[in-house]
């Protein structure tokens, strides 16, 4: 069995500020490249037709990393339906027999896996198939618009699912799908995906398990979460973040990734109030130090400085009259973020571990992740915060000190 896939990258990107989101850097490489390389690696994918805006066709054709299976880059239309129809028409006009299965995939979903492709091919048969994800939130039916909206009823979420792509159908339906999409291209009430058109044609659409990594990138706030999903999965498969970085740097376009390591420890004092990760812990004494003693923010700042090759925190904020006693570590980290930004570096992912006998940290780790994320201007989903007692040995485990170690992934703009 073989498949031809249309990848749609023709959107205007209005919710991304009008930029071509298919080429923005996500986890070290262009968003579009993630999907194309997944399709390139799958043995059942015969060819890929890429659809983009007419004014981008030449630029896409000049990309030196374009995979070999991308046989055509065609201009899209004014609507998604028109763009998909253009891609399917190119598939139909290609030499050779029509593929067993035809698929349509959104370039804005970079987390495509071989497992999802396999499930679609197995389920399609002479009909169609699409990946879906269960809904976790309660669903409320809405009546009215804007401020006048009211709840009009509850919909059982067990009867609903979130559709993903690729959406696939048997090659015998190719001509019918082209005609249906062309007819619906100018209709504002037309279906918003291929499943809707397939149902209109009376074709059974089998549903298969989707993948959380197939989340769609729609707005700028989606970038950090999708990067976390992609890199976390890569770390799981390759064994460590270092292996991920080595693998990414083996791709010429991904040399913009930088790794920073931070480590800081302070002795426990006898007065004041403990600050960790920008949060106060009443009842626990402050850590000794020239500043406010927040070892977590200090270690994060050092990691970012290391990634940017800008020295260390003590060099920028020495423990003397240059730095006010009791200085706010949040302000110190903001200054480091600004300096790294001036050097063209932006943090993307943080993994840190706090080692302390007390206080109990587990209940406040999500709040701490959000605070650190706000200081770094990234999503809280891109900040992993862990706590350890150090097996109750050493200065940290015996309660004499608190230590924080940080691994930080950053992107060098224009690197």
C-alpha cells in the first residue's frame, strides 16, 4: 500500500501577526520541516504535494532542506478548501496510478508520527480515516453572541472528539473530493475539514487514535507548548536532552540551539523569609547571600548567561557596593534576559531541580514554574521544576543549604 499526501501551508497567519508560520523556528527547525521529514521517513508515503500561498511558491522551491518526496509545490487558493483542491488536483495529474490512499495534512501540526500514519493506512480501506483526540473539558452549548451568551445545554463529551490531521481517504474517491472541495470553496457554510466533505459524499470515516503531539500551532502562545511536546518526545526516544541537541545540531539549519547549565547553592540563614523561584515561603528563614538569596532564579540566570556566553551572574552583579544588598533576584533575572535578548538569544525550555530538606515544595512547584516562565517570557509548559531532599545527606539533605541546578535550552536568532 502506498499513499500520496497533500500538505497545506497556505494560510495567512493572521493570528501569528501575519508572518508565514510554516517557516517560523519551532524546537530548532522550521515548523513545516517537522511534518515533511516525518512523511519522508515513512516507507508507505510515495509522494508529497506542498500547497502554499502563490507568492511563496518560488521561495519554498529554493529551500535547500526540502525533502525528496516533495515532488510539487503548488499555489493555493483564497480558502482552505480551494488550497486543498489545488493540491489534490496536482496529485491526480501526477504520473502513474492513483495512490491507494490520499491524505491531507496541516503544516501547522508538526508532531506527526509514523504510528498515526500507520493507523490511518490500516483503517482507511475503501472509505476514509481521521485521527481524533478525546475531549477533557466539559462541553457547554451556547446561545447568543458576545456579552449576551448564555449556557443553552450540556453536550456529552463522550460523543465528541477533536479532529486532527492527516485526514485520509481511498484513492477511488479522489475525483469526487476535488469536485466537492471546488464547489464548497466559496461557501462560508461549507465544512472546515476533509471529514466534513467526505461525510457529505456519503463516505464512511473511520476514527483512529490521534496524538497529543499533533497539537495545531495557531497563536504565538502555542509555540512553547509545542516545542516542549516535540523536544520531550525526542528526549524520551534518544535518552537525554544532550542526545536531542546532538541530533538537532547534526542538521545544518538547527545550529541556532544553545544549551546553558546553571548551579547555585546558599547556606540557610537564621532570619528573614525564604525566597525560591520568586515565591515566598513564610516560616522558613532566608538563605544567606548578598542579594535576596533566591538560588533558583540565580541558577536560571546563570544557565541563560552560559547559553549566551555572557559570563556568570557574579561577574555582572558582584557581591559588593555595585549590587544593592538584598537585591531582588527577579530583577536580576530580568536584566539577564534583556542582555541575552540583546545578544539575539531567547530561552525556550528550562528543566531545574531544587535540593532542600525543607520546606515542602511539591505543592508549589506549578506556581513556581509559572513565575519563572513569566520572567523568561515563555510558557509555563516549557518550565519543568522538580524537588529533591538529596536523600537527606550532605549540606542540602541535612538542612544547612539549598541548591538548584538548571538545564536551559535557548535559540540564537539568526544563528
